[in-house]
C-alpha cells in the first residue's frame, strides 16, 4: 500500500520480496506463453521472466542475458548441429508460404543477434555497449520476448 500511495512501481509479495511491477502487456505476454518441452530452454525462460521483475537493475540485466541465452538455445531446437539451418527450418514451419513475413522475421533474428553481440548482454569485452537505463532493458526484453513467444508457437 505504501508503494501504491507513492506511485512506486513495486509491490511486496506474500513471501516478503519486493517485486517490480512490469507493464501489463509484457505480463500478459509472459502469462500466455506456452512452456517449451525442452528443459534447459524452459529453465532459461523461467529465470529471465522471474529476474525481469526484480527491483535491482543488476538482476534485470541478468534477465536480459538469460533471455538472449534462451534465444540462442531456441535457434538450435530444430537442427541441433546446424544453427543456421535450424532457424530457417523453424521460420519455414511458422511462416508457411508468406515469404515477406519470413524475411521480416529473418531480419529480426539477425538484428537481435547483432544486438546481443554488440551490447553488454551476452558479451562483456571492452568495446561492447553497456545498457544502464532501465527503459532500454525493458524495451530489449519485450522485443526479444515477443519474438521468442512467436517462435515457441511453431515448435
């Protein structure tokens, strides 16, 4: 009640943990996502969706990293030994005969892979771009999660 009265986007859970309130659209997207059969992928997604609700930005950065790890794992589900052909097979399965939409999703996959490689999401070498703003973390999380949710429907 104190958080709510002061317009602070956190809530106290029944276990006494402070949890960040995320936008309803992301909360609904997470709730409507089917759980993948693959154990490691399911675990990565669970960890990502749990940590994105944490109040500490360091925890939310880990959430973004775990989500990118889930994306990389998802890209190998169809053909485990050939990531490129695995992604193509998954996109073929979902896009059917809609080549324009398949091209759009291929571009999105490439762009998100590039973001993961150039920002401090999966790689932390010197020269990688740090993500310090909470709204940037949220944007990238929402963008990646929306793609993953769509791809999971096609498995």
